[in-house]
C-alpha cells in the first residue's frame, strides 16, 4: 500500500482512536478500542503498530483488523508515558 495513494493514519490520543485519511485529507474511517494512542508505525508488510499510553502496543492489519496486543490490559490506573518511535 506504499505510494501516493497510501492512507494517512493519525493517532488521536484525546479521542482514543486512530483516524485514517486519504492523501487529500478526506476522512476514510477510524479505529477505536484504543487507550490514548500516541504513535502509529507501519512496517514493510503493511502491519500497523499503535502505541498506547496504558503501556500497550496494538497490532493491526492495514485494514484495521486487530491481530494482537502486547503489554497491559488497558487499565487506566496503571498509565505511563510510553511511545514507539521506530519500526
């Protein structure tokens, strides 16, 4: 999905979601069931990694299907500052 038509994924921390836009800025969809996402990284196989403030990584397909979660269970009582910056 690399190239000019690839979607733009935005971590919307305060609204607990990732928003997906076309290159021209038109909203496509959103992924929810996240806890304050802080960063989004797409690897060369179009697997999407989303870091969350609850010290968790959620792993999705490029189409938004949840594949896995690493870290804590999203308990807001155990929030830390943690972000994934590289793939």
